[in-house]
C-alpha cells in the first residue's frame, strides 16, 4: 500500500513538471521579480498592472528585540521594509 502511494506521489510530481514545462515552452510563464526597499516609516506601494506585470506590495516591520531583566522579550520597530512583488 505504501509503495502505491509513493508511486502515485512520484507520478503526480512528474505530471506537475510536465505541465510547467509545457507552459514555459508556449511562453506563458513570466518571471517573478521581488525587490525590497528600506524606509524609516511605513510606505505605500501601488498595487496593480505595470506594463505586462501585476505588482503588489507588502509593508513589513523591522524589529529589534531584547530580553529584559525579568526575562521577558521586548521588541520595538526600528524601520520598515516595502517588498515589491511583480509577476
């Protein structure tokens, strides 16, 4: 029974690779671009189409953490990362 499940999983993996290769051969797959920008305060990015790509943004806090004298962790935000993802 376990060998049947293993064979099924391997076959599913090959099917996924074959369909991905077919999409690449047709030119249907685009590269994904990820770029990080550092700021002192949270910034907004434009989410939408930019040419042939759709871009979206995430605001991620940069935290600096330390352990207090009583053993608890204390964190504060020291900056922000604006992550741009286009595909």
